[in-house]
C-alpha cells in the first residue's frame, strides 16, 4: 500500500455566523473548541485534520460522540464544505470540482454506507441495489445483472424480490452495502454501518466486510465509536477528540503506545494477545546472552509476525527461549521474562 488515494491536509470546519472572526482568533490565539463557542457562538466541527489513506487500506476513524468523526468523513465527498484546507481523492482536488464533476465523483467513484440505510420501502431489494445505476442511466438489463452480482457478494441470493420490511436489520445493512458496491466505486465511506446491530450479527458483518474488502481491494474509511471494531478491521486507526486527530497508528501502535491519557483511557482493558507481535518485543540475537541451561540451537522458532497468543502456545512446550525468524534468518529472541512483560503490557521495543 504505497499509493495515496485520499489526502486531507489542514482541514478545518467551523459552523456558525461568525466563522471568519472565529478562524482569525483561532490562528492568532490558539483558542480551544469551548473558547470558540463561548466567544463567537461557533462550533468547531473538525480542527486542522491531516492524513493520507493508501490504496486498499481500511482506515478506521474513532472517537466519542461529538468528536468530529462523521463530520470529517463527509468532507471527503463534499457533503460538507470545509472552512479551509485541501482534500484530494483519486488524484482530484475535490474542492475544485464543479457541481457536475462532484456528482460524477459521488455517483461512480465513491460509495457511502450509513448507519441507517434509508432503503426505499416501495422498492424490492434488487431495485434498491440497482438504484445508483438507474441514476447513471444504465439499461435495466445491466442494472439487474450488477444488482444480482452484488447481492451474491453479500450472501443475499434468493432475496431479490423481497421488500426492506421483510428483512432483518443485518440483512438490510447488507443491502445497503450491496447498493454502495453496485457502481464499483474505488473508495468506500462507511459511517458506523454496524453500530445498531446485535453483537453476533455485527461480528458476522465485520467478517464479511473484511473478506469483501480484501477481495475487491476497496480503499475504505470506516467510522466507528467501538475500539474493538476498529482494532479488528482497521489497517490503521485515527482517534479523534474535540474535532482534532489525536493519534494515528496501527492497532498495535495505538494499544501499546498511547500518545496521551485520552487514548490510554480508550485502550485500557483491550487484550494485547492478538495485537502485539514478536518483532515488537524480541531482543536482537547479537545482544542476547543465554542463561544457564538454555540451548539456543534447540530452541523453537517463530516468525517475526507471530502474535502474543501464538508465542504463549510455543512457550508452554519448552524451557528454552523462542528464536524469532524473518525470511529464514534468526533475527531475535523472546524469552519467558520478555514474553510475560509483553502480556502485562510493559513491552519495550
């Protein structure tokens, strides 16, 4: 993943009647969100947000209610106009597009999935999924062919002629995902799409979405307030507070190296067993000094990307440390003391 598909640079959104005054004061005095509200009766939606999303990446944005995550994602397809900043999507300056160009971008290259799908109650499942293609003027035969293929992707074969009220909540959400996939967009924007569902159905849809994402190579921004969900599906996570991005990193980075108390509170209690990997906790081979009775030559081997759970399983079978390998070479050592420290949460690079 080396090609940036979405780039947001120094984007601000301030709501209110005195936006110019508020922005000037923010730049001059560094006002906080509460101060801007108190002095200018303006609300800071997002503040100085910058990030890049690579092709094929699932980039999760999370935060508490009111943190600005949904406001931010709506800037990418310009459902909300920014106060200042720059947004590039698929090599286009989104803010420079006229109305016709913007409609084309939304209709063909960016799909969006909302928490509440607002399916058309009078349309069948097939016609709901085919609706974006109808807007494009595609013939009925083409619309139905694509609709059938997308419904198969989300395991809804046989429900084509049903109406939304005849489906469960999870099935309706899958119809919404199929509708977003119908125009074959390169980018998916997903705003808490599974948050209203029961835990079991939610997990099933997460698994289905991850499989689809890998198969179709979609670049996705996924909004959630659930850290477990973000960790499970995200390649990287951005955590927001008061409209600002506080930290961006891999799930392992976020959980093991929280940048401040706010992030630390978020990750407290999260199990590290599937998030921390051997390469993060190993000691280099050259600096390791075997203890009495240890036989490195007979020690078990594990790949550098083995997680803590896997290392624990290996450790229970031997009194020797574990030798960590990368591309066939021995690169590090994880002994029991280092493994226990990592399980506890105090691992060091």
